[in-house]
């Protein structure tokens, strides 16, 4: 699935959610490179949300977030709020 998504992506940002089962962002970035994707940006915390909206959205204003429901929950949570997706 990742290979198919990469064909349509202008940029890739890898991060991890608050779940203890999440892969590290660097591991995800390595997988992107192994299947032929351009270098992925690794963001260790969920500042990826604001950075993606501010500077990495496509010319049509779209940002696609993929991953687990835990990641989506973390991304939708208000910046600076506390809580766990578990």
C-alpha cells in the first residue's frame, strides 16, 4: 500500500503516535526509502500536524495522513493538549 501511495506524494513526513506499539519514525522513513520513495522527513513528535498544514500541503491544499486510528486520534487532538490515544 505504501508503494502505491508514494507514487502520488510530493513529500513524505514520518512520525509516530503515542501508542507503545508504534514503529519509530526513523523506521518508517527507512521503509519509504527501501521501496524507492524520495527521502522522508522524520518528525519525532506530533508537530508534524502543524508543519504539514503550514508548509507541506500540496498545491491543492491537501495533506493525507495514514496509519493507525491511534495516529489519526493524536493528529486530530488539539495542539498542546494532553492525553493518550490508548
